[in-house]
C-alpha cells in the first residue's frame, strides 16, 4: 500500500485525504484474505512532508497530535497511525518505508529492503529461517 504522507496539506481538504488513506489501509490490512500476509507500506513524498511540516501544523490532519512540528516526530506519528490499524499483529508484520519517488538512491534502498523482506518471508515459509 502506498500513502502520500504530504496528504495532510492541499486539495481536496487535507484531513479527508489522510482519513481516506487510513480507511483504505485499514480495509486492506485487516481483510480476511490477508490475515497471515505481511504488508509493505510506502509512505511517499517524505520530502514534501519535511518541507510542509515546518510551516503547517500536523494538527490539521490529526487534531489529537501533541508532538513537535518536526519531520522526525511527525513521520513517526503518521507511521504509527497506519501500523496501529493492524489487528493481527501476531500473524502480520507491516514493513514501513518513507520514500521520495524522485530520489533514485532512496528508491534503490527501499527496493533492496523489500527484496530482503520477501526472501526472508519465503525462507521462513519453507522452514529454512
């Protein structure tokens, strides 16, 4: 699943876009077909999040947010909002990655991490790990 982390700002109204991303992720993450399936969550446009968080508070999307308006704290909070939706933590892992699709070195790192997760899960499935 891919979510644009800068969805908190812009049109359509920001809170609606983030809420829709969370609802969609919830429906995928907790779907009966995927109970035992680990998920990879791409939190895209981290560059825009870093830029916008300096000017616009995260409380626009998350009124209950109490942290600082820094990229690091906002990113952790947003990631946690998605990961906390997982109702099958004992059988499902969520591998979250903040991405910037235009940064080729970042995308290569994420691709390598995803490949590693797939290999590890397959080795575990056949009993070699």
